[in-house]
């Protein structure tokens, strides 16, 4: 799977993907104004805005089909059908089978659920490999097994200057004692895209399972569990224009064998056996609508997966061009320091920086005066911030989404220049 940013990859088959102007027409949030200006949302890495189609699908479900599952009256049957369609849609998004797609509250809850189930098989002498580059949702659920089951945690170093994993350290820490390797497809703090398939090969060569956190990655590049050759992968729909719902992929035979806590009357077959209690039906419908929205940005043709391939390919390249604009503009401002991979590196369209002498929270607050909404802090990737010696203030994070315009980026650069000039 491609994880580099080569402009020559743009082909004629991608030229009909919807323009930014057309995309923006689907997002009611973009009509918001603050301080007399249109709001520019740069907070996508913490949660994107939602297109009208997603909200409409959720309202339609709640108003016309709302019921619990597996009964014989019409709204219950309609709910069963809606959830089955959603599972197929998310399977297309991940390049998986529908019976390998699990829904839950969020990626963190699903990861704790899987870690506890897997942990019942492990004990002293077994090892789990995590990384310093990851969001703690893909670190702490595994570290909890050190306390609960006596397993050993190995943490792979990151290179703070380059913002990448130390792959030699990873290879050294994966051994015959390794039971699982947990890694992020992309860093939510720095935007770094990791060599996921290569890491999976290393894990499997040692006989270990491979768990991928694709929460940050899924909004930027096409997830492909087959190309990643992962055993589990988790993401969250609210990062790719959907509601707050978590999605877990697991190999069917692994889902079927997980020793999960479940109620006696609950289904014994996967994926239902992993989903505890009544699910967020309207959220699941909304997650599917978000995938359908992304697919709709490309011309209809060979099917949903092909449309997603074309749409995300173009959106990724547009985002990297905007990273270049941001990187160059912010890099010319005295007192601004950029972190992570440069535009030509393996990265998503997320840029982080600090302004000398001004805390990240204060920079973010001052950007609000210009109707620029950006997040700040450690983004639950605390170890990254510690390695950069930026705790507790952290970073300012700018995320380019499918609705971001060059004009908004220029407004941001101008606002940061004004903030830095007050020193």
C-alpha cells in the first residue's frame, strides 16, 4: 500500500473527484461565524465536522426505523437490515469481510476489550511491544496487562528529531517471547505514517499478533487490512466525518476465539459476541453514511471500494500540498518551530508547531480571535510530548481536512505571524 507522497501518482482516473468547493457545500458547520469571520476548522485530528448526509441518515433512522434488534416486527427488521448494511459498508472501507467488523463506543474501549480478552492467555514470560510514538489508547490497554497478568512490556523508541520510529529498536525488541505488537498506522501528534506492512511482517515472523491503531490514519489514506496483514485494527468514525462510534476489525477466527466477557443469552458467533449490550444503532448508521459520503466524492464505477480508493488518493495529495503551504509559511515566521516529518516525508496532512515564549494553549486561544479553531496539548500522545521536552504545554496542532481551503491556510499563517510578532 502506498504511504509516500509522490505527486506523479495523480492519474486521469482521479481527476473527477469532487472539488473542495463542492465538498464544503455538504458541511453545515462551515456556515458558522465567529468574531465577524467564517470559522476555519483545523481541529480535524481531534474530530472532523460532519456532512449533512451523515446527520440525515441518523435522523432518518431515529425517526422512522428506531427499534431493538432481532424481533419480527417491521422496525426491528429494518434495524437488522440497517446494521447489516453498515457492517458491509465498513467492511468495504477496511477491505475486510462483514463478519470481521465490530462496533463499539470508541477505539479506546474496543482496545481495552480486546486486550483483556487476549490477556487471559498470557502471563509472566510473555511480552507485548508498544511504541513511544503512539496515542496512549494503543499503549495503556496493553500496559494494563503487566499489572493484571504479569506480562512484560517492551517500548520501541522514537527519534524525536525526525518524528519516526526507531525501526532497528523495534526489530531488536520483537522476539520469540513477543505475543503481540501494537502500533499506530499514523501518529496523531506528529502526522508520521509508519511502515505498517513491514512492522506486521516483523511481528508475524516472530509468531506474534499484530494490532494496528488506524484512528488518525483512516481519515487521510485508505485503510487496507489485507495489505497491512494485521490481525486487529481499530478506528473511530468521528475522525473521518462520522459520529462518535468505534470500529474494530479482527480476523474472523480470532474474533470467534476471543475469551471476551459476555452475557449467557448473547450470541456466540462473531462479530456479535464481541459487541456487549445494545449498540448505538444511529451512530453505526451514521458511520456507514460517512463512508458512503467519502465514496460519493469519486465518480461511480467499479464499486464502493474503488470509489474510496480514488477519493482518498486525491484527498491525501490535496492535503499534502496544503501541508507544503503551511510548512513553508509557518517556517518563515521567526519564533515558530515545526515538528515531525517535512512535506515530502511519510505523513498525513497534520502539522504541529510551537511559538517561542507562548504556551500552546495561549496560541490556540489567540487563533480563536481570528475564527481559527485549532487544538493544543499532548493529544493523549504524552510520550511524544515528553520526548520532545514540551510537557506540560505541548504543541499546537493544525489538521487539514477535506473541506480545508488554501485561503484558510493563508489566514492561519497570517494569524500565527501576528501572534509571534507580539513577542
